């Protein structure tokens, strides 16, 4: 299952990506918001992050104006490896090298069609492991230090 959420800037964008995910055959859960009232992105970043780190969702997608606020907020939660991407190369490498478990996109930065390409490639690209796994272990150790 893929957990997805946005803030008010990306409501329609989220709807299009939800439809796209379902077209690809993914189960997707919309964690809000459901109306276009102004909303605070950290609230929704937390919902998706906890869905992913609890194991309920395999991966998460967060959408705001730039993707940046969502990625900063989600990255505060232990176990989140969040990638804010505006192009395909970084999105693919965020899976191969970083085993990113949440993808953030900026609805005001990239159009919906490139966003769909990024989402599909990101979901279909596996983690390569090996030397990259050792580096992820180092990131976990950084988290555990709680600095
Ligand atoms: C909301 O105006 C905007 O700040 C938000 O969507 C996001 O871009 C924050 O990083």
C-alpha cells in the first residue's frame, strides 16, 4: 500500500496522482487533507511518515508547493528516508542508492505528467544494497545518537 498526502497547494495534483497510482495497480491511501482549506504540511508529513515507519504503507508520497517543507518535516521521523525530487535521475537514484521510502514532489515546481513519470520510476526501482546498505546503517547510527 502507498500512503499519500498533501497540503492545500497540491490537492488536485494529489487526486491525479492517486488515480494514476490506482491505474498502475497500487493500493493507495489518501491521508488528507480532503478540503482546500489552508493546511499545515507538517501534520500530513507526520501521518504519511508514521504509516511508512509502522509498516502499514510500503512507501509514501508527500506533496506540497515545493516538496521541501514536507521533506524537512518527514525527515524528522526516525526511519524515514525522504527524497524531494524534481527530475527522474534523482528519483531513481534515491531508490537505488538511498532506499528512499518517501518521495516528495512540489506541485508548484513540476507538472503533473513529469510527476507521474517520477512516481512510476520511483516505485519500480529497487534498492541496490551492497555498499549503499552500509551507508544507510551509518545514517541509522546518526539517528540513534539523537543529536
Ligand atoms: C504553502 O504556501 C507552502 O509553503 C507549502 O506548500 C510548501 O511549499 C512548503 O514547503
